[in-house]
């Protein structure tokens, strides 16, 4: 593989411009791509890995669990990063019941503060609240 060296000085030594081949046992053993287009690309989006369902963030248990647009008596909050409309008097406990089939292994943060499970029934959501619902996943 030729290496182009430009003219100049390096540590006080004059270096002439040359195109000299550079060879070593390692460089001789490495394949040289024919072009820059030689990198492999996936044939389709099906070839890309997708997360397992157990690694996904919780989503509503049913499609009719939460309204998609604000209605009378509804407020907009963000749940796991997505804007969601909920009844204006909804508690954290009720939200968890709508999003998770079981509250086991679930933790909730509202506006970046953990809400202890004992306070879920008394903690109501307010417009603009940011709620994160996370579940523990067993495994290694």
C-alpha cells in the first residue's frame, strides 16, 4: 500500500516528497477493499436487531386505556417520554394500573422524583407532569 509523504522537515531532517511502498508482515496480511463501497450494509430493515418485548418500556395495557387528545376534564402529561392525556384527577396508582398488567417490580418517578409506592394512591397528576414508569427485568 503506497504512502504519500509530503516534503518538509521533521525534527530538523529534510524529507523529500516521495511515493514509497510501505510493507510489513501485518499490512501484507490485511485485505485491501476494492472501493469505499465495500462496507457491508443490511439487505433490509428486517436484518436490524429489535429489542425484546421484555426490554421495552411499559405501554398502556389496552388501546382504550388512555385518550389521545385532551378532552373536558383531561390533562396532558408525559409518560415515558410520550405526551398522553389522562383524567385530571388521575392518581399515580391509577396510571400504573392502566399502563402495567401488574404493579409488581414497578417504580414511578414524577418530575424526576421517585414516588414511594405508599404515596401512589394520594399522588395526583397535574398538567405537564413528566412521569417515568419503569419495571425490573430479571436476567443477566
